[in-house]
C-alpha cells in the first residue's frame, strides 16, 4: 500500500483535490483506493461527499489533533491494509494536523516513510490573513511536507505573485504547484502526486 496524506488548513480544498486524485486512481489507473477521513467534528460532511462519488471511505472521528488521533489513524491504516490491501490509501487529515509529523509517526509503527507522500494544500487567497493568525501552524504544515499545492488560483487577487513567493520561501526546496482544484487538475499535478522516490 502506498499512502497519500493530505493536510492543510480548514477549507483549503483537501476534499476537492482528494476527489480528483481518487478518481484518477480508479478510473484512469484502474487501481484500488481507500480513503480515510480524519474528522474533528461529529458530522462527516466530507465523508458523505466522497462516498457519494462511489469511493470507499472510512470515517475516523477523534477529539483533537493530538497523538490520540494518530493512534487511531495508525490502527485504521493497519486494519485497512490487512483486510482490504488497496494499492492506495488516501488520508484526509484534520485542518490542524502537521502532515510531515503525522507521516513520521505512521512510519514508526506501520508503513515505511518511503511509501508515504505528504501533500499540504494552501488556500492562496487566505495565506496573508492566516499567516497573521496561525503562522506556526500553516508554516509547520508546509515545512514538513513532500509537496505543497497552492489552491484557489481562480480567485487569486492582485497580490498572488507576492503570496506565492512567500509560500515558496517557506517551502524552500519542497516542490510547489499552483492549482484551481475547482476545475480539472492538469496532468502535471497527478504526475507529481503519484511520483515516489
Ligand atoms: N474558488 C475556488 N473554490 C474552491 C477551490 N477548491 C475548493 N474550493 C471550495 O472551497 C471550499 C472548501 O473546499 P474543501 O475541499 O471542502 O476543503 P477542505 O480542506 O476539505 O475543508 P475541511 O475538510 O473542512 O478542512 C468548498 O466550498 C470548495 O468548493 C478552488 O480551486 N477555487
Ligand atoms: Mg475536507
């Protein structure tokens, strides 16, 4: 099993992107996928949205973004890989999780880090505002990930170049893609997401 971990602040577009990635896996690559939804709240909205598309989805509820949730996640990954053994496992993390840290924890217990890829989704339009309010979180989400996807390019304002330059600076050598996930993602995005090693 190869694991794709999607993180990024609340509302950045994780579910929208995951839907396209999962469809690419099942319809284009003809491979199997299970999605784990790591939700904070009690109603699984994303869960229903994803399930409506005919995909296999496991909800994973938890209280907050701590080790407890990662413990549940690790158990779910173990259970799913043993019972279903899909080719791909997609995890939508809560908007408050740090993808790279979660990957390190999973790597300690279940799956080799080389079989995991962490994607951090950034809402380009909200970056300046969120940087003022929750800088350590959104910067941490970027710093520890394998790929940064800046989303909502379709509604970007005149400060977009500045924003992307700032995000790129935080990302350092981590690859960065700019997308509008509300439209069909270009092939280059899928290539990058599915590229391992
Ligand atoms: N304009 C625009 N809106 C987008 C884009 N991608 C997602 N959205 C919208 O942004 C909102 C949040 O998208 P989601 O995919 O649910 O984001 P999320 O990160 O899964 O959200 P949570 O799971 O609640 O943290 C939805 O209303 C989407 O339709 C985009 O590229 N452009
Ligand atoms: Mg979501």
